[in-house]
């Protein structure tokens, strides 16, 4: 039974899920590094651009759940959902804001 599961992992659904999951983990690593190393809260690109990748990760998680990879599918669904909520909060709470939006908002300081 384990051999069947590992074979499903190396299908297009498996590669889609692994790629999205690794990309989201890499994204959050870069966000944490950016917040830890720079004191300013404006960046050149909006963090909201990652939302489509998070939605694809949630789709891949749903596909994994349908393919009997329940724990991995649930992990992808949760990671995608937390990414969507997290990037919206990063933008709305002025933690990481696109430069033009930061100027329009009156150059707010980072809340911490």
C-alpha cells in the first residue's frame, strides 16, 4: 500500500503540490528574513501577488486529499489558507506594503 502512495506522489498532482508547498515555505522564509533584517516596511512589489500561488496550493491540497494523501493534502490546504490570510494581514497592518501604497497611506511606520 505504501508503494501506491509514493507512486501517486510522483504524478502531476504530486509535483504540483510539492512545488507549491516548497514555494510557499520559501516565500515565508524570505518574508521572515526581510522583516528581521530591514527596519522599513515598504518594498518594491506587493506581497498580495503570492495569493494565486496560495490558491493553486489549496487546489493541489484538495487533489491530494482526493488521491488518499489526506495528511499532505490537509497540510497544503492549511498552508495555502494561512498564506492568503497572512499576506492580507501583512498588507493591511502595514508590516510589508508596496512602496506606492505606502506613500498613499501617508508613510506609516511598522507596528512593531
